[in-house]
C-alpha cells in the first residue's frame, strides 16, 4: 500500500480516481526556426488550425459552465482567434520563425500592449498568455493547461493551483484537491475550504501518479493512499453518511454549558454575504474589501465603494459586520497604490501602511463605509490590517471618528501587535487575529511554500502564545475588549476549541465550515476548552499540540474531521 503523507487542510474521506493537472507549457527555445521541409505557408496554416481548435474547445467548455467561469472561458475563446495575435505570429513565421516560437513572441507583444492600454483592455492581457500556452500545447499535441475536463467526477492533482486555475473549477466534478506543493494557508487550501472539498497539500510525489489511479483521501489526517483497502472504503462510506450532519448550522455557536461563541463568516462581496446568511452565519467577521479595488488602474469612487459595501451590509441587518479596510500590497498589488518593485513586498508597504505613501485612499474608503452604514441596518465594525504599534492604532481610530465610524479596531497579524496588545487596545474597540499572516510572520515562513508547511501552521506553540498574549492584553486594566479570530485557523474544529479556551470571543471562517465547528464546540464545556488550550500551549511542537488536543476530542474521528 503506497501512502503519500501531506498536510490536511479541509476534512473529508473520499475514494476516487485522479486526474493530473497538465504541467505548465514550457517556452519554445529563443530563435527557434521553421523545421526543415516546412514552409511558412504550412506553418501558418497549422497555427490557424490550432487556434481554431482551441477556440472551439473553450467555447464547448463555456456552454456547460456558469457564472464567472463561463465569462472567463468565453473571453479566452475570443482571444484564441484574435486577428491581431494571429497576424503578428504569421509575420514572424514569414521571417523563418517556427510556429510555436512565433505565437509565443506574438502573445508576449500583444499582452504587453493590452496591459499598457489599461482599463478593460488590460484585463485581457492574461487571456492572451493563456491562449498562447493553449495554442502551443495544441501544436505540440500535449494536454492544454488548466483544470482537465472530464465527463465523470475525479480527484484533481497538481503541483499547486493558482487563483486563475480555479475560475472553471466545478465542485460537482471535483471530489477532492491534492497538491504536491502549497501550504496550509495557500490559495489551494482556502479554495478547498470555501468549496467544502476534502484537500491535502504538500504531499510530495503525488503529482507523479498516473491518471486513473484510485486513491483514498483523508483531508483531516492529511493522508493519501493508493489502492485503498476495505477499512478505508468503509471510512469513506461512513463519511458520506455523516457529512450530512455537518451541512446545517442552527445559527448559535456555543459550548456544551452554554458559553456563547458567535460563529461568523469571511466574505469577499455581496454574493458571499448572501450565501453566508443562508447558512445561518451569525454575522461577518471578515469582509475583505479588496474586490472593489482589484483589476483596476484607478481608485473606485466613494459612491462606487458605498454601493458595493451596502450589498454586504444588507445581507445582515441588525448583525455585526466586521469590515477590513483595503489590504493592498504583497500578493495583492494595485497599480495606483503599491510599488511593484519592492524587494520584499510581504514586509513592505501593505495594508494600513499604504496611507503613508499614498494618503487619501484610506480616508475616502472610510467615508464610503460610513455612508453605506448610514443607509443600512448592519452593526458595522471597521478594522485596519497590518497595524504594528499603538501609535498607528490611535491614528486609525481618529480617522474612523472623523469619518463617523463608531467602532474602530485592528487586525493582529504582526507579532509586535500581539506583544503590545494592551497598549494597542487602549486606542481601539476590538481586535481580530489574522492567523494566516500572524503565523507567517511569527515563523518567518512563506505560507505558499510546500517545504515550509510544517512551520506554517497555527498550531505552532509560538503562535498560540501570541493569541494568548493578545487576549490577555484585551482584558488588562478592565478593558475587556473583544478579540476574534478571522484567519483560517478558526475553520479547524479542534483549533476552534483551543481558541475558545484561550479566551477568543468570536470565530470567523468560510461559511461552509460553520456547521462542523459548531458541532464540535457543543461537545465541550468552557472549562474543558480551557484545559485543552493549556494542553496545546504546553506542547513542545505543533504536531504534538494538535495530536494531544485531537486525542481528547473523539467526536472529530466520529465525524471524520
């Protein structure tokens, strides 16, 4: 029996056959010429045939897709037969360049030109590069890049998934996600949790298995087994039977003895908020406002922002909505706000810090939030990302007050903020722990890197101590300021119990995780959660902390979590 251990990031036990994500298309050699005996006319004709095939393939997939995925596929299909692209490539072929190299160079030129035009045209630049790779793959007779198409459900395996890869990911066809790279807080992990798909990341070698291999996946244990045995088939059957128990949340998060722990949702826009409300989320613990700014060359107006924010506020009348101001920078660059040439963007001008280099954007966003709040019934709380000092917290609170925002707060994702939480929370009304970045910065480990996955887990004793310090700081001098968790750690049912025991007041997560977290929380008393927190804090390693806590929570095994 062949096993591939990895990091479990989304629970579930499932058996299925795998399909490998095609490898990225490599660049044709620079200066590659037409093969001997092939004329320019023949190469041009082959190129046109390949482009038409790619066009038809994308259109066929668009017909069975929906929503954003359908729009992405249709736009890419149009670009496959773009006359400017094909004419540019034909000119290069006429000068003796091979068909593959010609379309590669033409794609680069057209993409750069569109990017420089800005606005809507700039959005098409990535379509050109996608099409370029697909046409080269067709010319070579190899699988096209992107999510493979299949008439039957399958387990998707890849080195890792980029955000663009998920545009056409159909949860009705994908049974589970497996990657050889990535980490517990990588894009793949976040996508898997949001879709409710079992997932294992950082499983070295899994991307070498042949298509059609049958595997057993345990997304909680982080285990992949080739040719599953009878016990694993029984475990998968049991998961299928119990999964329905984890599909409904009654709208009240609490421990067995009635200690209330509101369970909130992380959302990125109105569509997410409406879906979260239908799943009985008790409010929003993290409203990411970047959706309003991304893929734009100019700052959206106050009116545009206010309209977008109202869509989220409207889904939760009378309930708390915690909004995070713009977290641009690092992996979310914005042309009008951030510097793409920074040598170390993760430690650069991002989040709240952008107000130091481009003042005014934050103040206008706060004005838009205040306007949207006045026109809605939600209880709006506003927090700034990347706060490092009490001085920054105080200034942000002043900006909120000037805009008419009543409840200012901060994200605790920089270790200095946890270490000085007492001083910071004198200046604002609440804090929310962003465990993804807090872990990354505490452990000095890029959360996207598979080799560092063992470091990049919020079970690390150092990270748990930073959580405890933040909670202790919130209670100093009788403050009793609320401290929530909005990072991915809150979606882990076992860790949710530990966080509750540490004194965290609310937990916010992808809406699909609400029912599982609620189911586990209601099996322990607050005193038991506090004891489990002490157990985790005393463990010398993250692995031991997780194992010790899970051993004391048999419900996790019963539910396959």
